[in-house]
């Protein structure tokens, strides 16, 4: 099977976790015996491919999908959309993506139910394939690699681009007087939001730039942190799953996505109220259990097995289509 991977044209002006997932998709598909190319000057003509896999439902992507539809190629859509807190302005654009797609790939049953209620979409278009991360996060890295590089002992870690919807500012304010460093890795999209975070930060808060996903230094950070924290309004990124596989105790915003994939062995906070965040982090610093999620994640959320499930769904659709079904 030969697949062409596409996304919206301005995705990499400010890359984040979604773009990392998109880039890794070709690697995992190739590991499963599928020829997967990124759309661009080095890709083949469209007729060469059995289908396209389009990542994201951000505006602009539908223009490309219209052209693909006109040429009769199947479209597999991974919308990477926040069904839990959708913006009203995004709904028509996402609906057009869904209208153009032949298969819509969602990550959880919770998302599937919301998709059906928010959009007009044939239910048989939807398949649920859990997200997957590299098994490398379970492989030990020298514990002092990150600690010695940045001169820290115990620390709270958050990996991901600074973004107002992710609510890093609320974490900074809630943990202002905590006697343990709070370390952010990932840079920022909005300079004004970064400035707000810097202004609110105590001298125990550190902002590290983008570090290569999956690198030894990132894995060391996750394996050696005392708490891994994310509080965004939307569902957590792949980094939270990676940290769980690395053995870190997690503190996450309570969310159906997290509950479905990661279960209850996590300290969940119902809101970003300072007392709730500080209480959850303090409790986890004292009593958090390392490695609580490792076996669960290994069983369900590790690559290339999850991409193998996606490939099976694509192959089933193509076989049905070829048979006139």
C-alpha cells in the first residue's frame, strides 16, 4: 500500500505536538510495511498512491482535499480536533473536512460520540484508533543526564508549546511559592503569552527551548522528574503519555480523553484553581507512585502497534471500496 501524507499549508510555521505526531506517522507506517510519503516536491504524482492521509482539520486543508476528491482518490482524515471545547467559528470548516473524507480517524470513543453529536457525519465513516508513542520512553536513560545538564534536583516538568489554551500561566501562579522548580520545555507560539508567563514566574521557574522529541535529554527529563504536569482546557498531548511510559507520576486536568486512555492511576484536578493545582502537585510530590501507568501504556498505546491498527482500517476500507461496497 502506498499513502500520501498531507496537512494544512501553514502547519510548520509554529510546530508543536501535532506536527511531531504527523512527522512520526510516516516512520511508523514504513515500519509496518507501508510506503508513506509526505506531500511536496519529492512526492510522486497523486495517481501513484492508493489513498491520502490528511492530518488536521484546520482551515486551508480543505482546499487540497477538494482537489484530491476531484481526482477520485480516497481520503483518510485524522482531524486532530478538540471536540471537547470546539470554537463556533471552526465548525463549518471542520464539517467540510468531514464531508470530503472517506474515513475519519479519532483517538477515543469519547471523541467519537462528540463528533456524532456536533457534526453531520455518517457513523460508518468513523473509526477509533488510540494514539501511540515510541516504546523508547520506557528504556532507561542515565538519570543524571537532564539533572546535570540543567543543574536541578527534584522538579516538576511540563513539555509542550506555551499556549494560552494550555494554561501554563495558571500553573505558574498556583505553584509560585512551591519550593520545587517548575520546568517548561517547548518554546512558545505567542510572544505576548510568553511575556505574561515570564512576568508571573518566580525564580524557580525555567523556560527551556524546543528539544528534539524522543531524544535522550527529553526522555531523561521525563524519567527523572518528580511530577509531570498538564492543565490544558483540551485533552493532554502525547507528551503526557510519554511521561507516563517513562514512569513519571502525572497530574492532569480531569478530562474524558485522559480517563479513557490512562485510567484512574493519576492525580486529576477538576479545575485550574490555585489551591486545587497546588494541592494535587504537593500530594504527588509526597506520595506519587512511579511507574503506575507503564504496563497500561505498553499494552495499548505504543508504536508501531497502534499505527498497525490504523493501517488495518485503511486496508479494510480500500478493499470494500474496490469491491463496490
